[in-house]
C-alpha cells in the first residue's frame, strides 16, 4: 500500500515562498490522484489544491489560486506544492492525500479519501 510523507514546511515571512513535497512509497503512484489540504488551528481541514493521475489537470481553492502551484513527478513518485506570496492566513498543517477513485477535494470529500500523510507545518509570520 502506498504511504505518503510530506516535507518542506517551515517558518517564512509574509510574501515569501515555500515548496512542499509529498513522497509516495510503492509502485502504484500513478494509480492515485493527489491533493493538498490544510488545517489551521481551531479550524476544519480544507482543500488547497489537487492534480489528476497524469498531471494534465489541476484544481485550486480560490484562496490560493494564482499563488500556489501543484505538480507531480510520476517518475519520482512525488507531488509538489509551490507556494508564493504567502500570507499569515496560510499558516496551517499541510496534508497530502491520495485517492485512486477520483480527484481529492474535487470529486471526493475530505472524509472519504483513501490515503493521508502525517502533515507538515507551515507558519507564515507577519
């Protein structure tokens, strides 16, 4: 079974950039559509971005559109989230998710996703 491990979180000043990565173990990475979600303190987990199996289609929450870019490298079993122009309200634990049935957060809700990583903390200071 595929396992997901996120990395790349940290502390950054407002206006700065970070790149998150999610490495997937196993040989079936291309069987999964991938997504990024985040959960701020005291708030519910929310959708950030998603990408389909081939990488040909991407999806974004309105709050990050134009600032974040999701991509995947199927040869490296990795999905990335490039984040630019970060704001304090982007502070959250960011989670990678995978699902073989549909695009996470787009065609499937958060509660029904097959796989989750452990999360990586992003803190944006003002």
